[in-house]
C-alpha cells in the first residue's frame, strides 16, 4: 500500500487493486466564507484518478460538493462511500446537491476491504466516522481517524476490527488539533488578550493529548498527523494567532517518529520509503503573506443580504426556531441563551431564551442576566437571519468563527447546548 498526503484530511490510498481518495476539500471560503488553505495548491497536481471517494462527515472541509463535481468532470462519476448513520445528514445533504452516496459499514472490492465505523456518542448531532482499509494481498492495514475525538466504545470497535485482520496496523492517520471557534471568539481581545493566549496554548496541548491517546491505544507502525489545516480570512484574519492550532510539524515535539509530509508527499508501506517529508515549520512570513491575501475577502452573509434589520421580525423567527430546537433538545438542566444582535458592530436588539421551556423575551441593552450559567452570542443581524431561516447552519458558523460567544462562567462548556443550536432554525 502507498499513502499520499494531498492537503488537510485529503489522502490518496493505493492498494494492490484500487485507489481511494479521502475527504477532498479544495474550495476556498467554506464555513460561511471564513476558511482558506495554506499552503495553497492545485490538487490536480497530485490527485490521480480514484476508484472510490470516501467522505468522513458533513463538515465542508471534508465534504466539498463543488470539488467533487470537478473530480467527476475530469475522471467521470465515482462511487462515494460514507458512514451508515441512522440519521444520515451527509447522505441527505449530498442528495440535495445531486450527488449519490453509498452508506456502508463493511465493503469488499477485489483485494481491498473497507470498514467505515461511525463515532456514535449517543447524540443526535453525531456526524464523525473513521475508515479502515485492508489490502488482502499485502496484508497491510491503515486506520484513518479524521476528526474523531477519543471515544472509548468507538476505539474499542475499531481495534477489534484491526485485530481481526491479518498483519496488524501499518499506518494510522490521526488528528492533532481542534478546529473549533474556542478560544478565539470567546474573549474580549482588548481586555483579555493574555488570558486568550493562555487558553489557546491549552487548546493546543489538548490536541496533542488527544493525539497521544490514540497513539497509546493503537499499535501502529507509522503515524501520520493530518486534518484541520486552515487559515481564517476576511475581517476575522486577526484571530489566526489565537486559534490554538499548531503547525503539523510541531507534532514532532511529542512524537519524533511522526510522518509529516508536504502536499504530494508519500509513504510506501511495503518498503518504508518516504518522499517529500517536511523538516521544518512553515515560514511565518509566507503565512503572513497568505493571511494578507485573504483578509479582504467577504464572508457569505456580507454578500448574501442587503435587507434592513428593521424589516426583520426577529422575535417571531426566534420563537419559531426555539420550538424546533426544543423538540430535539438534549439539555437536561437549566440553560439560557442571550442573543445580542449587531448592526455594523452596534447593538440593535437583545433577546433572552430559556432553553428548558422556550420562554423568549426581548431585554434592554444594559440587562444583566441573573442565571448562574448562560451563554451570550453576539452576532451580525444578517448572519443571525440566515441561521434562523436555515440558509446557513449553526455548527458551520461556529466552526467558522463567525460570531462571538461569552460564557458565564467562562469554562461553562455544555455539549448539549451546542447541539441545541444545531437545530435552532425555522426549518
């Protein structure tokens, strides 16, 4: 088997009889116009004709329908394999995009076996999956973990599959960073920069800790850190230094034997030959040039809407959206959201939503929440309108760092509250 790194989570896996392309993302400006690539490459300099495409989950840095169509135009339509979730958001989204996908758990094509195992954590918001590819001729196996967080039942299932295959685990491709909006959108930069930097450093360490957890659990001959490689563009570009996302090469500090490749770099699992390895961090001056290049880009909502905020009945729309979210809510205790709507960075209106009973009220500008645990979201009215009406999706807007959040207390991370927002729209 031969593994070629293309960019972020995109790998080319060659077995004795076929070629698989994983998570090809090359359309700029995903997550609402905020995510851009560095280094910027022409993927067709490296991508050869695939026999299969694997898409791990619905996030747009993994499922890129525009680029998939470009692959089809160049090479013809290819079968696309995806996880077999009961509630399959990826399958439904692809269907609306006119792209046929095949949900599978286990599949054999000639001398190659595929296993796709969804990372089921018991939530309606679960989307991630892992891929195992086994070559029946060479007896070699790779495990592609994509964005999966360490989940005990999931990794045990994966290990049982690997252990059932002849030859052991040859290569594991695994994440080393978290591409969330925390901490860069959760603190006031003017007053809390020192604390923000500290939180970014802690986030970086948590990414390394996750990497170490997978490394210890799976006995892989080779380890390839990958995925989650991006830069924030538009007026958000100033946040890049606070994301807590390390250069992939920094993984070498905790795993000296990790394989870090330039785009197009590869490893032959039979011979151990590695081509085009990276031996240093990316130059900061080149990163700064790329950031300058993308800093003038517009976000989607800045281009999509010219509606005056005064013509939007936010109370009515929020009320309808909250009923939809409550019907799928996994929140078990008291939780409150404050939505502070901005027009050109000026406060326009504020609303308080009780996530237990759906009670909604408009509150004054100087209102002080009495709850001990709540989140305040500060959001441009155009983005908020797009999210409430379903044109955009909350999770993508969050990952894209498109709005600011203030948690009280600041460490008050509530996964079920994040899930609540995923369904907070009128459709």
